C-alpha cells in the first residue's frame, strides 16, 4: 500500500522562529515532521495536552536547550506547524502560559482560515 505523504505548511511566525534554531536541531525536527507527513509519529513527538486531538509537540533537548515545535495533523490536507520556540520554563517542565495562549490563538485562526 502506498501512503500519500502530506505537505507540511507553516504559520509564517512559526517558520521565522524555527529558522533561529541551531542547524542540527532544525534537521532533527524536520526529520520528525517528515515522519508525521508520512503518517507516522517520531519518538520525540507527543500529543500536546490541552490542545485537543491532532495537536503534537516535538520536544528536543539540544545542547542544553529545550526546543519545541508544535504542529497540527487534523487541519485541512496539510500538516500545519503553528509554533516553534525555545522553552525557558520558570516552573519545571510546564510550558509557559503565554506560549500555550499563542498556540491556541494560532490554531483558532488557522481553523477559521481553512474553513
């Protein structure tokens, strides 16, 4: 059976943020996105809690930094990357509220745009 590889689309601001990641980190994240585009789930990708079905977070530790790429698999035909950021948590492993609010806002606007 041939699986159709889906396109990976980017929210412009997410792509800008992603381009500031170190090159090695970008290639690891792009490999994980490619696996998602082919219908799989990379080891470093997990469902993002509180964002609803089909929203995943690539969690990468890279040279002491915690890097995150958030993507949605159930919006339209493409996989949508909605946010990329360096996690600087002030409280343990929790994602900062302003990052979660930004993800929710981008998901909402993307859903409206794709309808």
